[in-house]
C-alpha cells in the first residue's frame, strides 16, 4: 500500500478499521484517475476485468454486505443470471456515476458502523453453500471482510491500470496529491 493509514485515535479499533477500508477504496478509486469511461472499460490483461467493472462490483458488494448486516433486503439482487452485470457499466452508467454510488454506499457503511454500540454485535450470514449453516459473524468480521474484498480488487486494478498506460499505484498517488495542491 503506497499510503500511510493513521487510526483516528490510539486504541480506536473502529476508526482504524474504517480508515484501512477507506485507504483500500482510495487505491481502487485512484486506478481510474485521468481515464475516460472508454479507457476504464478496457480489459488489457489476461483477466476479463475492467477498472469500471471492478469499481461497480466493489460498490455493489459493499452495499450488499452492509444490508446483510443490517438484516434488510438487498437493494440490488445478483444471481447466476445477472452476476456478470455487476462487472460492467450499463445504460447511462459512467465511471463518475458509479463512483458517486460507491461514495454513498461508503457513507452508509460508516454511518452504520459508527451507530453500533460495539463491533461484537453479530448478524446471520446468508444461506449459501460456502457458509456454514446458521452461521453468524461479528461487525468486526464485516469490516475485515470489506477490507479484504476491496484490497483484493485494488490489487487487480493496479495490474489493469499498469497494463493500460504503465502507471502504477505510486505514480497515481503522486498525481492525486499534485492535483489536490
């Protein structure tokens, strides 16, 4: 990771986990820095993944996991018949609109996590062949899982971006800092 991630305060586990999640989001967001929608949709590596598709996927997954933890119906239902649509922009979607969607999902994640009395509260995992029956996980697990999910795809994005134009994560951090003044 090319950036330092400070916790909000010494011993603040919740703040530290949220900060690490945001740092990983930043890595994925930076992957589209300076690209057009067309460039972000390209698949220049052996993978079938594009930068815009990765961002859409991660945004939907974050929203879905928080809705699972809140025990509310999912806003976007993905199954075998439409799973692939979570990895590509559709209709009027743009990189900017998907980033805005993700910003809103991230805001709701932070709001939800900060509203909890502690991270030991649990929620039931969805029924799926890869989860144990009637399994429950803590909100701490939720945050760690989101960090893992975003970090995995930020790594994919690094490879895709470097395949597009040679820019690596360190270069993009420098460009982002320079743009911020």
